[in-house]
RNA sequence: UGGGACGUGGCCAAGGUGGUUAAGGCACGGGGUUUUGAUCCCCGCAUUCGCAGGUUCGAGUCCUGCCGUCCCAGCCA
C-alpha cells in the first residue's frame, strides 16, 4: 500500500498519533477518508488520502473510505464510482467501505435522543427568518420563537418530517445550544432538513437528511475512528463536533484534527470551479490532462507514485500554502527518469539527407532503453539515407555555445553516427528545407571511432520508418500563479489560451507505435510522454506530454 | 477586545518538556561526469526563526504588546 521507500516525514498529526500510541490512549489507529460523491477527486484530496491512509498504515491501523452522502441533491453513484477508482489507482485500499447513509437510522435515533433531553427542537421559521435571527459575527443572535416547544411536540413534528408530512423547507431540526455564542456554529445549528428527493443509495426511504456536522462526527464514532483528520475551515466546527458526541450516548469520541489544504499555483482546486471548467467547456472533461483532478493527472501521465511522493515532500502543517507546480513536475520527472524507456521522436521535423549513405538501404541499430539501467534492455532503431531531425537542432548562423548542427559543423546522431553538414537546401523564401550531411562510418555507436569527441548529440528518426504521431503539448491552465487573487476579475479571465497545443505531424520511432494507452516514454532531449486513451491506431499514435525535460539551454537563452 | 487559526531562507517544511552548529526537499548559483545542454556527483545558499520588548547563564522554543494573513453569519460539505 504505502510502498514508497523513503522514511516517513515528521508532522504534527503523526506526532499526535505516535504519542497516543505511546501513552496507550489507542492501540489501534483508525482513520477515514470521507469524500462527498458530488464531484471528482483532485490533487488536494490526494493529500488527505495520503495522510489518512499513510498514518494508519504506518502504525498498523485501518482506514475506512466513507462517503459523506448526506445531500442527495448533489450526489450521484457515478461520482462515487469514480472516487473509488481514483483512490484505488492512487495505491490505497480501504479497510471498509462505508456511507453516512448506512447510519441514517442511528442518526435519526440519536436526534430523537437529543430532543428527549431538550437539546434539539423543530424550528418552523423559514430560511430567511432563521438567517436574520442568527445575528452577525459581532452581534449575538436571538432565539427562535419555536425554541421552547415541548418535547412531545418536537417528537411529533420530527417524526412527521421523517414521514414526509411536510414540504421541503417547512421545518428544520436544530440543536439547542446557544444563540449568543461567539462561534456561529453553536448558534443552534440545523441538524436535519426536509428534502423529499431520492437518494442514490437509500432511495425514497427518507424525507429528511442530516446535515454534515451531525452526520460526520457520529459516523466517526460509530466506526470507532480514533483521529478524524480534516481541513482548517472545520476548526470552528470542532466545538460542535465535540458537543454532539458529548450529548448522545456515543461509544467513543474521536479526536478531530485540522490541517491546511495544499494548493498549487497556476490552477484552481475547488470542486465548484472544476465543475464550471467542465460544464462550460473550458476543458474537455474532468479527466482533461490540464485538470488538477486525479483523473486528469492520470491521463496526463502522472503516476500514482509521483503524486504520493509529491505530498510526502510537501509535508503537512497548519500553515496555508501554495506550492509551485514545479514541485509536482519534479516528482514526476524523478519517477519517469528512473522508469521511462528512452525513445526518439521529432516534434518539429526538418529533413537531413546522408549523402554518402547508400540509397534504398537501411539498417537496424541497437539502442539502450535506459542509459543508466541496462536491465531495461534495448530496442531496435532503423536508420536510412533520409532522416528527420528537430528544426531547432540546426541553425545556419548560430549563437555562441550552440552545440548542435550548423553549416560545416559536426554533431552526433544519438545511438548512430557522427555527421557533418556540407550543404543546405533552401526554398524560394530562403528558408531551409533540407540539410545535406555526410556520415562517418567509423563513428558508429559501439565502434572505437565513436569515442571521438563532438560537442553535440541530437535525436533523429528515419524518414522511411518513422511513424506519424499526434502529440498534445500541455501547459499551465492559467497564466497567473493565483487566478483567484484578483477580486476585480473573474478567474476565468486568466485561463491560458495556449494551455493545449496539438502537434499533428510529429515523427516517432517504431517502438512507440507498439505501446498501449497509459504507456510512457522519454522522448530523448524533449520530455516525458504518455500514450493517450484516444490512441486507437498503431499507425498514428496519440501522446500527451506529461512534462518536458529540464532545459538549461533554454534557460541560458532567456 | 466578535470567535477561531496561522506567520522558520524565493516555495514547502523539520524543529516533544528552552541548551547552545536552525534538518530535509524544491528553486537558485558555481564546478565535475555524460553519445539526452537530461540524469548523476560535489560545493554554496537563514549569525537567524513576522516585529518590539521582557524572563533566563541560555529562547525559534516561555511571557507581554504590536503587525500581517486566512476561516466563520448554507435548511453545502
């Protein structure tokens, strides 16, 4: 499950858990990951997943996956299935799969218990009235006129709410706490509302549904969760979490601990905004490779391991942060550098003719799949008289320190021969259409003559054997680090119009055409690429650029 | 004086009960290796922990005050 080799990183939650084991407060640690099935998981959720599953796994505990399915208006089984799939893909297996809806009856019974003890009442104000009586951040609220209904009346009303005797919004069950509390959450929070809609799991069995605060802590207690980890915005809810558990006959009292969400720059991370990007067509779907969703990252070519490593390196604290995208990119580069087979592909081709190479002939060269790892083996790469090289690898009038091909200059063809540029052919506009070179037969890779030093090595693909491919180049979704920072402008105004560019005439070596969707490669000197799920035809593979290689040459030229 | 929280180098972040050289990663700068200007390997990178006082032989760790940032007024989660 948590198969990443490096030792665990210290953080305040892990410290609490360790202390709780040392002191004997708990001998088994039980955590839970509680998504609401109303959207897809994103990289931020992955932080919570890694934390919850990671902590439990490290200390020999258990982690439940529990759907917080208390709002049937927004939830669906499709989302639930996608979430399950994403969690598994990330490399985690839950101990038990639960649903808050599994506990609807118990939740209801506990609510009755509260009513019996005078700790809850049915309020018949409408939402507007409730809001106006709630007070403000600085001023206390005022009691509802229904606050002192008798237990019998409350019991009766609540039961009739459950049985469908009222329309949505007619009544609500509220905890009877303190309308003057400085903590807004304690000003008689609603715990049940009427919603006569079909729930994706319980169907039409219920006409009332519990609110998050009521359902969450009790569900934790029912499952014997020891540490209930959530994000910072629930800090204010903790007194309520505790109040509920103190006022029902709960068998245990989990400890809620809050940590900061992890944000990334150049993207947005709220489900609402991600949904908007999808629904308004700014991206193709939830799994668009530019999306920070798990599905998007997966399709982009990110591995589960790289995402786990990323969050491990980012750490867990209570300080809100925005992590540079480069850190995530670094994680996938490290992973792919180690595991991606090397291959050659030319994205922006220009033709080179090897003038002393016999016409009509070709040969297959052996090239290592990984320069540092012989265990990854070799592949065969065809060479013939005409080859494609990257347009950017030739300059007629190059600047200083340009190590690539130039008129009269020599360069090594990766895994093949050293070539020398003797001539260039131009069209009527004066742009180069063809480069004539002669190759040095003695410099063939593996031969002693190959030891000759030449400054540059470039990649290439045989024109005769190369396969035409579509390559999708992705860039950041937004062109500012924090699209939400500007209060004057809508974040959509910062969408990067160049976040996707399609290269329709890339040429890849034959090896690539044998791959399946999900397979990844390093295009040497270019970047890491993954075969997209749209790729159906071996004669024309479709690849996504996961991330480019580091490019210090580009950096110098900036 | 509504309440709750946070503030360690450009970005994350470690720093139980104060003890003395402030981890690590990313980024950055310099050097080396290299048939990927990739990788890899060295070296450098906070006399200082939001600021100001105080307690102490000794404080990032304790106290006081101030400043800055975030969250809370859903019958959302």
